[in-house]
């Protein structure tokens, strides 16, 4: 599997940066090579264009943007489960993102 690129979007980009680190730690522990980064919803369109991620994961606080992003992004878009986000469960969010990419291919 080629290296996947996972983009997380949240309201301001702050809380999600902790989740990104936990996802990177989980990927590293499992020997998975991936790029994971977070951005604020206000910068998401620009990042989508410049970074070309394989999947877009929305934080629960911006779940209302789902249909908007599904309409304009030609990649899978999914909302992170509230429980996984709240618990900062990087392993589960990483698995969910990778499964979403695999399913879309």
C-alpha cells in the first residue's frame, strides 16, 4: 500500500493536533507509513487543494460541514466518532481513516 495522507479538520485546529500526534504514534507502533495533519475548517479548502489528502476526517464539532465537503472534495469524507475524538483514541481514528481509504479504492 502506498503512503496515505490523512487530513483532519476541526473548528480551530487546536484540539485536533493532539489527536494527530496520537494517530502518528499509533501508525508508528504498527509500522504504518502515513502523513497525518490537521487544519482549521477555515483553511480546509486551501489545504485540500495543496496537500491532496486521500481522506478527510471531520472533527465532531464541524460535522455540519460533511455534506459541503462531500460535494466539493473528490475523496472520502467522514466524521470522526464522538467517543473516539473525546477519548483522543488515535488508534481507532487511524484505523477508521485507513479503512475509509481502502473502501474507496
